[in-house]
C-alpha cells in the first residue's frame, strides 16, 4: 500500500463517522425545530433540554426519540404523582384533599398509559401509542378542573404545565412515526 492510500482510509473513516454523527444529531435538531414551530409554548432550547435528560437522544433515530420522550413523560407522571401524595398528606382541607386524590388517580393512569405507549412504540403499534399518549395529555387539564370547580388555586399549576409540555413532545414525536 502506498503512503497516499494509507492516509486516505483513516481520513475516509473519520469523514464517514462525522457524517453519521451529524445525521443523527440532525434527527434531534429537526425534531425540536418542528416541535418549536408547531407549539409556540415549547421552544427549540426547551425541547433540546428535554431530550438531554437521556444521553442516548443525541444518537437516536425517530423511533428512539419517541421512546425516550415517552420514558421521560412517564417519569414525570410518576414524579408528579409523588408530589401529589406529599401535598395530600399535608393538607387539612377535605375538599382540596379530594381534588388531590382525584389528581393522584389521573396521574396514576398517566403512568400506566405512558407504559402502554412505550410498549406500543416498541412493537410498532404507533396508533395505539398515540391513543395512549392522547389520554395522558388530558391528565393536567382533568386535575386542574377539580380545583377550578372549587374556585381554589391548584398547588399543581407548575407541575401540570411542565407535564403538559413533556407529553406534547412525546405525542408529537410518536405521531411523527406514522409519517415514515
């Protein structure tokens, strides 16, 4: 092998590796650009931070991003359910305690539905995953409605707003799977 050929192969390998890296990174970037363009309350940077929770997101394909987003949303539902349980233990108001119990039930269902969505993505049933995530997306509104009916400020407003964004990202990325 001549010296020129010896230098060419490592250089070609590096160029291919860089192209592959750029290609996978662009899946995440393209996804976040699309989400930010169609959901003004979810900016590009927010979307990137959302996915950075999982180190595999930078190299994930579309199906991988959907699976990651659903896992993150499921974890957020579990965290919110834990916060609700803590609030419920500390409240003395029976009406607020009942609203929190209702919210706990709704978020428990969101955890279950997120798990179902993850299984559906893994098995290629995108329609079932989208249906499950659509149900999950209703959790914050259902929870907030109980407090609105009592004319009481919800102690979960920030949790519900963050969760709504997270599930919107999961639903968007999962819905996009049906297009490819």
